């Protein structure tokens, strides 16, 4: 089934939910719940427009941050990497995210990842879109990112674009850019740029990785043995080999 059909079905299913769930937060910010990051961003992420999140290949906990922000949205579309990894259900539920209001798509190519994100934004049915977007050619990349920014701004949705850190040398295309800069095993440096202006440059955030672990969220922690049993059962019944979690930093230590 094509991505556009998936999104159309998602829109039809969620329309009634959206009409009932709009709140006084229609304007404002999406706090991620990590005090240091929310302070750096002067309250949180913009609710409409593009936020670029530049991360190294090893990933440094950006998903924990995004789960906190997306938990405020009535519904979200996740455009996942094409590697075939799966979301970790209990990590979402720990943040109070209703999985019936989330849609996950796995585009097979980089161009289709951009297409899926743009379709999700243009549908007007998703309050947040989280998309892993690989690099395109420089000119094509710039055009596609500007289109996504316009779609997010026009439809009043928050777009979180997770992009390779190597692209940080390019000018930001959106409202906000976060750079995740590994320092060492015990420290993550996070730098924010809004409208080409550094935020709190003199007070760059230095975080311990534990701050970006789902275990730091004051929510019900999934039962570890139950998780192991569930994953074991899925391995037996799945029609294809079980894939590791898309979010390794969200896995409880077993």
C-alpha cells in the first residue's frame, strides 16, 4: 500500500479525534520535559514550523527528547529510516502517547522520505511530524527542506527533521536547529540556533546521557521481564526476522 493511501486512511480515522482535542495550546511551544533543553529553547519547540535536529551517526538521545515534545500533540506521523527497525512500544506508552493516534511509515528511498513528510504535513491531520531525512544533492536538499518548512508553517504543524550532523555546515532552513555534539562518554553538548542566531551561546548545555534516557521520565517504567517475554513471543510469531528497536536509548537495561 502506498504512503499516500496510508496517510489518507490515517486522516479519515483521526479527523474526529482532532476536532475534539484542540486545546488552548494551539499556539505556543512544545516542552520536551528536560529542563535544561526547555530552558535553552526558552520554553520548548515551536508548534508550527521546521525544527532541524542534527545528530551524529551514533545518536545521542534525541528520541527521548522528541517523545517528550510529541506527547503534547494530538497525533503524529513518524517517517522512519529505511533500515527496517521498529519503534519500541513501551517507550511511547511511558510518555502517555496513544499509539492509535500515531502513524509510522518506512519509505524505501530518501526522496520518498521527503515525500512522506510533506504529505503528512499537507494533510492537515497531524499536529507533529517526525522524519529521518537523509542528505540529498545540495541543490535538491535545499529545495526539499524549504518546501517542508513552508508546508509545516502553512498547516500549523511541528516538523522535527532528524538529519546527519555533517549537514550542520549548511544554513538552517527552519525556525530552529539543534546540534548534538558528542563530547565524551559522560557529556553531550547541545547547541541551539534560531533564525541564524545562536541561543544562549555563552551557556551551552552539557548533559549527562542519563538525562536523555527514557528511564529519567517520571512515568510508569515497563516491567522488564514482561518486555523480554513479549519480545521473545514476537520473535516466534513474526513473519520476518525481529528487528532491533529503532530507539536503543529508549530500551531499559536488561
